[in-house]
């Protein structure tokens, strides 16, 4: 798939085939591509915890509440993306410029994860609603969780939807 | 190019062929792919200002200082990525969860821009060091600038470098 095909095909999947496992080589490929993501001062200020089985079920449960994300328990894998410290130069730049580079970097690596997953025929959903404290306990991590990504094969009836986006004229201007 | 090839080929380019323009159709393709990026609650909380010519030179100048980013003036295009307001549901979620979704979304859209540019044979560098106030004046935008992306063709002698990244064992664990 070329990148446009990936961008078109990627959509938030909320209907997983719970019985279909993700092949180890596809998971590895996704993580290897994520590793290549750029970050401010190459700080790579993130960590990925791959959750399967009972841990995945418990993390999925920690993503529910207020009617949110009930589908997450069907996904065979949940990727927990937590933050890691800045390196010194990124920390200094962030302070001087008042810019949250770490969150930007976490966005970039998540785009890489979801793009490579799509290229591998897998489906994802990026979750920003979760119980940080509980997931930290489940995963044994001591730094804030920033995103959770569900990963698996979509059910056969989960069709590609039209994307609703701003028109280019609302998104872009030229100077 | 498949996504791994894109991830391998994308690198921060600091040596542009100043005389080689970016074709209009390639720029459009990049912006169209950026438009497809996912964001929290589909809020798309960003705006892209495409700067060319004298505006690009002035924006490049506003990215220098303390020895940084001198190469930016060689790039024929600078993309200024500024933030836009959250939509209501993303704003509420961000407040309740203390998570900076907007910066994450800006990271995702920037990953889309640099990935599609790479697929089109173009080179980029993501700049986080710039004079926000001055770029706002130059671009006529009233909201904070978050990133500037240089865009153009690399000079022929700008070879692919090896990427220095954490080992997968430092980036990933399994639960």
C-alpha cells in the first residue's frame, strides 16, 4: 500500500474479530516501524507495553467508563503508550519555547504504529480515555500513560467509512 | 513505497536544493493526506500555512537563533503548523483526563505530512525551535505556532544516514 492508501484505509475500528490472533511477525513489524519514528532531539520519550490475554482484558476494562470504549475488550492486543523522560536538549527547548514536544512525539509514534498496522491488514483505534493509575498498576509502569491503541483484525462486516474532515480550504492557507 | 520504506527513508534533511521547486501536485498530495489524519474526537485542531518565496525566507529566519536551523532558508517551502481550538468533546476529555490531546494530534498530522512527502521523493525537517510571535505576524495567524516543517528536494549529496534509535528491548515490553 502506498501512503495515501494507508491514510484512506486507516479508521478507528470498534469491531474486532476476538478469535483471530495477530501474527507475531506483524506485531514485530509494527514495533520496528514505530522505532524509526522521529522525535524532538531524537529523545524518543515513550515506551510501549504490549498487552495480550488477561492483561489486555484488564487494560480494556480500564478504558471503559461513561459508556466509552466497550469494544476494546474484543481486541486481542492493546498497546499502552506511556511517556518517558525527555533528554536534556529536548527538555531545555521545551522549557524555553513553552512547547509540549513530548506529546507531539507521542502523536508521531502513534501515527507510525497505526500506519504500519494498516499496511499489515490490521485495524486499530487510538484511545485517549482510560484510568491511568489502574493501567500503570496492570503494566508495572511508573510513568503516565498517554494513549492506548487497540490492535487486531476487524470483523468482516466492519466496512470502510467515509472520513469526515475539514475541507482543505479550512485546513490550509498559502502565503 | 511501503510504510517501512517510508519510515527508513524519512530523515531530517538539512541540505535542500534551493533551485528546485516542489511541484504543485506533490504539495497538494501531501496536504490531502494530512487532511486524512485522525485526531481526538475528530477535532482536527490544527491549521497549515504553506509559505513560499519571501514569506518562506522570513519564516526561515524566524526559525534561526542560537545557531539553530540555518539550513531552513534553503527550503523552497515551509509549512507552519499552528493550533486551532479543540472541539467541545476533546476539550472536555482533555480536561477530565489531564491529557494534551491537541499536541498529540499535531504530532499525528505532522507524521502524515512527512510520510507523504517522503513517498513523493521530497525531504523534510520538523522544527520545534522558532519565534512564535514573529511567525504569527508573518503568516497572519492569531493562534500559537506549534511546528514548522521544511519541505523541498534534498541536494544530491544528502545521503541516507543510519538512524540511531533505542533498541526494541528499551522501547517495548510485553505483558
